[in-house]
C-alpha cells in the first residue's frame, strides 16, 4: 500500500455491532475478509482495529465493550491466517462518536452508526 495510507483511519464498511454485544455479525464478514486479503497482499503492514460504542452507558463500561469488539475483529482475522503480531485491538468507547447527537434523542440508526470498527495502518514490519 502507498505510504499515504500510513496512520490514516479508514472505516470498514458494514462492521457494526448490536447494542451491548461484541460478536462479529454475519454481515461484517465480507468486509473483514476483504481486510484479510489486503493484509495477505501487503504482508508487511501492521493494522490497528479500533472499535467504538454509542453514547449510552458509562465510560468504563463502554471502554471495556469497545475493547471486546476490537478483539473480536482481531480474533476473526487471526482465524483467517493473519499473524496476531500484525494486529492491534484498541477500544475507544464513546470518545469518538461518528454521529454526535443528544444521546437521549439519538435515533437507533444514529446509535448504530456509532457502534463500529475502523482500521488504521500503523506502519510496516520493514520500517
């Protein structure tokens, strides 16, 4: 991949989570499989998978939930044959909302848009 992609966040399409859950939904698998192919084609890159929650719940709870979501995505990719050393799971809780609405007034679609995983190329093993 071109160096311009290093340290840039990219939203993985269709990687969303049900409320209060962290399992990988079937509709997320094609996107994660595409990321696996990118990593296979670029065996030197290291990627951070960053997961987020909606605004509901405490900071502490959402940090734990988002970390579980990020780890679930990493675990899925590792099961596809990518070495775990090339992946970093990071939960951000509700600190980086995509849709910043008044929590009690957010629609379910807005909450869903916030429950997501993004990825960022941290660098490469070769430098």
